[in-house]
C-alpha cells in the first residue's frame, strides 16, 4: 500500500500541474471508493497577500484515480479564480462536482499560479448522500498540527517556500503559507526590472521587451496575460526582439468601461505599435490573441509582416466552437449572476466577450496581405473545419493541425510548436 500511495502522489500531481491553471500546488489523497458517483463539495479558505491578477492566483483543485493508479479524465478547478476572491480578507472557496464511478482515490488541494503569496486554512471535503451531507475526514485540514507530512507539494520554484504560519489564520492558531514570490528570478509577465506601461486609448497597457532582432509581438488569450507564452519566450528572444503585451483589463494592464470588442483591442495594438514607431511587425497570437491579430492585419496591413495564429475564431456558433465550451461559459456566467457580480466586473465582461464576439466575415480575410500561419490542435475547442475555413480565406496562408494536441498546444507541446513558428517566421 505504501508503494501504491507513493505512486499515486506522483501520478496525481503530474496531472494537477499539467493544466491550465498552475504548475505548483499542494494536495493530499483521500480514499473515496464508497462514495463513487456521488456529488462532492470541496471547501477551503484562501487569503491573498497580494491582489488578484491574471498572473497571480490560487484555486481549489481535485482529480480522481482508479484502482489501476491511473488518473480519470482531467483535473477539476475553480472555473474563475476571482469568483471567491476577497481583497484583504479570507475568501471561502468552493469546488463542486461528481466523484467518478470508477474512482478509488481523490486528490484534493490547491493550485497556484504566478508570483503571489497565499495563506490556506480549513479545507473540508463533503459528499451528498440523498438528503444527507457526509463529511470525509481530511488530515491536518486546518494546519494545527506542527507537521505537514499529510500535505504534499510539487514543482516548487527555486525561491518558493511552503510553511506553517501564525501571521494570518481563519480559525485556530496556524495556517499554511505559500510564499511564491519568486524573488531573484526573472518572471516573464511580471518582470519589474524591464516592465513598462504605455497610455493607449484611455488605458495603460503593460509590456515587456526581450532580445534583439526583428520585432515579434505576442498577444495572449482571454482573461490571461503574456506569461501564457512562458514556454516560448526563451526560444524566441534568441532570434527576435520579443514584445510581450497584456491586453486591456488583463494581466498588468488597466481597463475602463468601454465596451469590450476585438476591434477595440486591435485598435489598442495599432496605437501601441504607433507609439513604439513600429511597422511590419511579426505577430504570434493565441486564441483571443489570434482574433485580435486577424483584425489588425485586415484593418492595418502596414503593421503586420507575418503572423502566426493558434486556435482562433471568426465567430462563435456551433459550427466554429465546441458546444461543450459554450455551455461551460454560460454556466460560469449564470454562477456570476447568482453571486450578483457586477456586469462591469472585468471577469464578467471577458466571459461575455467569448460568447458574443467576434464578428468577422470569412470573406473579409481576403484583405489580409501578410503571410499567415494558421494553427490549431487536432482536439482543439475550435472545430477543425472552422480553422480550415480561416486558412482557405487568407490568400497567403499555411495550415498546421497539431496531431494529438488541443487548444493548449503552446503549453503542452512547446518543442514542436516553437519549431513550427520559428520555421515559419524565418
């Protein structure tokens, strides 16, 4: 049983850290065999020592393992890191779902992203059994024991630490402090040494520049930041002057009340490049970033020399986007409404952007003069026929579908992805 458990710890965290949210975390394993098929509720208190940001967040996570020590499906996370966030206070985070019918073990804990510091306290796991709610005991769930042997950590950055703390507690005398400040390390997307702000169209856009050579602008996806390209930056900076840019209201950039559209963000990029006195720029856009790049290339062809786009979309309907994704986003919006989240909240507005935009007519892509690399994963949330349509309509384009990959190809297959874009740009 010891060897089995040790193996499970490795398997669970490999999958927890493979994710969208984070590469670091804390977790413990729980036997849930007799609760197979039942709904679960995972709760935990999280205190942000820093402000919530797209590049600094903590969320609850769970994953299931079968009797053969194999993970079942993918990890479950809080859909929105900001849904439970409380500034300068403890947030009562909650994650719900159904225990897989084949699950023997459940890994529960928290995933951490970016360079922030966090306190954790009072984890609780319950299952619904008819009208009853049964609490499943967790070990040292409130961190009152002086030993952390029941909690595991993996993939900690060199300068990150995890320790018990008496400084902030929700209950009792101790909590768990995750010091992820990453001091002394250059962090792409949060590099205070070189990061700058530029006033553009009523907001302040945050950017960082690395390397020398032809300019290459990186445009990230929805509700994210330039750090999404952390698997690309070291390779690209050796051959290009890489410009990482946070879109308005995301990452370290500020927002305003102007209605969000991809056209607006494309105009932001155009004005940004004007202020840098740049034209004929290479562009790499991922997801929403690709949408922005397409519009920029159509409306301001002088700004784009070549562009590579990954997982982009012209419009959102059942012919272009996996319906499962839209159902998930609608669910997230309903949950935000249930929590009475203001419709002016940037998280809410960015979700609505996904549902209501863009509105690019396929024939309008014929205006694009720049050579374009159109990419997607074989199992992308963007349907392959839609990606093919984009490539067919752009006059000088090349289509690449990454076999076995999904929407996260830049993160999951960086070697092949980086080689593909380098070969194209060079």
